[in-house]
C-alpha cells in the first residue's frame, strides 16, 4: 500500500511539474491526504536559520529563504547568524529600495525585480525576503532606507513590478513587514494605535497592491503589535484583512523570532515559523526547532484534541501552493549571478534614482576640472555592509572616490577623509573596510581638508549617514536629525573657501542641512550598491542627466512635525506590562500630506528633484475623467521629467490633506521635444476611507487636479466636478 502511495505521489508531482498553475489545486488535493501529521507539522516551521523541510519521501523539496531586499545575502551557518564561509556567494548589490522608489520609474522596478530574482534563483532560493514597503513615517526610522518612502500611491506603483519581476523567475517575494513596522526602537514590544481610515489610506495600500496587483506569493508578519496582538499572528491584519478582504492565497512567514504563541499562531494566520528560540534574535538554546510554537507544542495540541487539523491543512495547502509556484514550477530555470547585465541594471537604477536637490549657478555638471578634492568617509567606506539583515557580501563595490577618479581621469583627484565614524562595521563576516588608522582630531581632519582644497577647482563632499547602529540600520533608530560625526562643521569650513562645492548625501533618510544656503550644489545619493561610484560619477559629470525625485520629504527641523510628542514616537510604556503604546495621532497627515496642509515649508519637498535641462508644462484640461497635459523639454540637453498628478478634494466631509499623489509618468524628452500625457482619474483617486461604513467613499462635488514637477512645484491646476 505504502509503495502505491509513493508511486501516486511521484506521478502527481511529475504531472504538476509538467502542467502549470490551473490544476495546482487539484494536485494539492491529491497530495495533501498522503502527508502524515508529523510531516505536515515539520513543514510549518524552520529546520535551520533560513530553511524549512519538505517531504523527502514524496520529492517535496525544502524551502530556502534569503534576504533581501537589495541583493542575495551570503550563506549563514545552519544554526547561527555567522557567515558559512562559502566563497561562491558574493552577489551583485543593487541600490536600496529608497533609491528604486526615487526613480519613479516602473520599468526600472521591473528590471530590478527580474535581475535580483535571477540572482536568487541561481542561488537556489525559494523565497526572497523582500521587498519592504512600510511607510516612511519618521526620519529616525532605522529601516526607512529599505522601504519605498512616505507615499502609499508611489510605493504601490513601484512595488508591483518588483514583485512581478522577481516572481517571473519562479522565486517568491516575501513582502515585509506586514504591517505598521514603521520604526525600530521598540520593534518587538510596540503596540501601534491608529484609526482605520489611517490604516487603510496610508499603511495598507502598498501591501495590498503587492498582493492583489503584484500577486505576491508570501508575506512576512511584522515584529510589533497591533490591537495588542503580535503581527505574526494577528487576527485582524492577517485573517480579516490579508486572507479575508484581500483573498491572499499565499504563505504568511513570521519575521525571524516574531512568533510568540502557539494558540495565536495556529488560529491567526501564521503559516511558516522562522527564527524562534535560536540564538541571535531571542534567547534560548540552539537547534531548538522542535520547540518552535508550531512544532511539538502544535503536534501535542492536535494529538490531545486541543486543536483540529483544519488550520494545519490550510497552512500546508498554502505551502504546497508555494512549492508548485516556485521549486516545482514547470521549466524553472537556473538564474544568473553577478553578470554584466546585472551590473548594468544596478548602475542604471542607481543613476536613475539619484536626486539633484540643489544646483545654484549650474555648478553641476562638472566641466573642465583640473583638480577635484573629494572629502568624506562615505567616498571610500563600503556601504553594502551593515544595516542589519540587508547587509551583503558584494562581489565588488565601486566607491564614490573610485568612480570619480575613473570618470575624471584627466583631472587630478585627491582625497581627504574629513571626518571619521570610528570602527568599521562588520556583518556576516564582511567588513566595511576603509583605512581605520586615524589619529587626527576632528578639527585637524577639517583643517587638512580645507588645506587640501587650496588649488582645487571643485570640492565634492561625500557624507551622510552610514549603516552603523543608530544611522540607517535595523534594530535601532537614529537619535539625531543632524548629520553625525561633525560633518556640519566640515561642510561649513569647506563652504567658506568659496570654491565650487558639491555635497553628495548618502542616506536612506532625510537629514538636517543647516548650511544649505552656503552650499551651491546638493545631490541625494542613496545606498547605491555595487555600482555606487559609477552612478554618482555618471550624474556629477552629466553623462546621465539626473531625473530622480524624492520619495519622502526633507523637513527643515524635526519640530516642524508631524510628530511632536512621545505618544506619537517612540511611544509610552504601559504600566505593569512589557508593551509600549505608540499613537499615530497625526492620522493620514504623514509626510507632505502634513507640510502641505499646514503650509510648512520643507527643506526639500516630496517629489522634488532637479535636472540639467528644464521642462515647460502646458495647461492641464479634464474631460470626463481624463486629464491631459503637455510637457516640453525647453532646455539644451536630453532628460527625463516625472510628471506628477495630485488631487485636492475641496469640499470633503472629513479632513483631507491639501493634496495627494494620484498619478505620475516619467517621460524622456530630447531638447525641444514635447509629449502629451493623459491620466485617468479613477474613483479610487478621489475617495477616502470611511471607517464607520468600512468602505471607500467618493463624495460628489468639486475637486482640483494639480500637475507639476514636485509636490511644491505645481505648474498647472484644473478644477472639475463629480456628480
Ligand atoms: C528582519 C527581516 C529579515 C529577517 C531574516 C529579521 O530580523 O526583520 O527583515 O528578513 O530578519 O534575516
């Protein structure tokens, strides 16, 4: 009998491999009854740091996960976070997702997904742990650099092609961290309190788009709590919304160490448990996989009749579906790893996301330089290392200094460190190497940089944050809005030389720039990955005309809002409990929604980004629900403009933001060339979420469509009525 079952299972699997999606459910129906209770239990929890078992006797493979989201993480030991020491796992490092979002280019997002998906496939991974789409709520957020900015519409549009690109390789994405994981400081104990309108309008849309439009096959629960329940087993978020309202048929994976309770994990949506009770994240013995909440305690619970098998079968059904979509997909390929195409993709995305924030007197692009002084540790420090789970072992990383030297080979390029961040960060056995021997005082380093500038015609400062703790790094937030390590003093001193000064800010977060009036050119470069230096040189030289736009606001000061008190951030300790309550009382007024509505001028607005050319807008007109507008490249060089559509509801029964992004298009235009663009104004673009009725509501009346080059640079507006 046993032999017959094995044969049947083999036939079923063989058939599943040769036919695709439509009959997957049938295959699962046939396969499921053949699994023993123990085999099913084994499937729903990890067997090592990043893998969970299949069913070897039936040819069901193991599931292997990898971080994510900017490159394929080096292999770590079976049961430890330390690197396994492989020598064939050095990946292509892609730009951080903040950069991808700053491209406002959905084609580049698709390219990103396809390329990183190929790398994951080559490394035999089932699930790529990314992308992350938590909303940028506060500039201190330690993981903002891994996410797609402050706007739900922009993140929704940018995440979908990434998901589709990765999954086109038969590798699943794992959209994270679902949901409301918007800061790191108390990430395991913070309970987020917010109203439903804010939840549905701001914090859910990008996840919903990833699931419904992108078709994401897995989702990662977040560490924090909502409704006093951890989000890796949260009834409202996972059962009611994700699997209920959105009809998600994939797998919910816990964040590593995010599962806390067998009962809740069984009933409230968790399908696959990772990272519990192993060293690294929580306390406990190593190799304790049998003690996972969804391991022996679950098995015992079923055997004693405490739990039925219905939930288990649902979890296993989802896991088998994942198997047929990935490891067992028909014609699954082999992927590609660290190849010229991937380097080219990384460079294109990096250059496409760099934002020209300021360019007085056309200091940029650099022309006819004889001597360039490059100052700043970020010009030489490896920035693919550090930052937490997204840390990489890159095959190569072109530093900004090397990129500048290569591009400006005719000029003399000299380097001064200017400031020091202290010991190099190491993660997974990879060190963020740069010359650590520094015995100069901060003042001496500044003086040396000023002295070195004497006969230079350009000074390029490459500074910002790095991926050290309390900078842009998982597990902790920033503690100051200003630049660290005395960089303000350095920039002030170099500005006083009166030379052509360019400040290149590397970060995934907004920073204060108190010296902004004294520095003629400022460039926002993100954590750009392997091709960082080449992409920065592309933009500084004008080989690439910058076209990135900010995916979040740079406020002048933190006190400009919208977060003013401890209740809002980082939350307040609940008496007698290990819980911190955080209140999102700013509601939907996150980022530019706040600054616009309150008329507070930011340092740099959401959507802002300059070009080496200029664009002229025609007058927008609305016919029915179609908006048309023309845009012309009125300058002398080719370039791309991101045309942004914002909607204002002038007569709403609820407080609505002054305007909200509801459309964008990136157009590449030759000098003198024009394009006519049309946008559909959908019901969705006009509606707000009515929490009492639990539905989106479109109130008839007057609306205004604003079209422009940034949220604070509207070029044409048009009123229209909805009956
Ligand atoms: C992070 C996840 C990551 C996981 C595995 C967790 O600490 O929050 O984003 O995917 O570790 O490394």
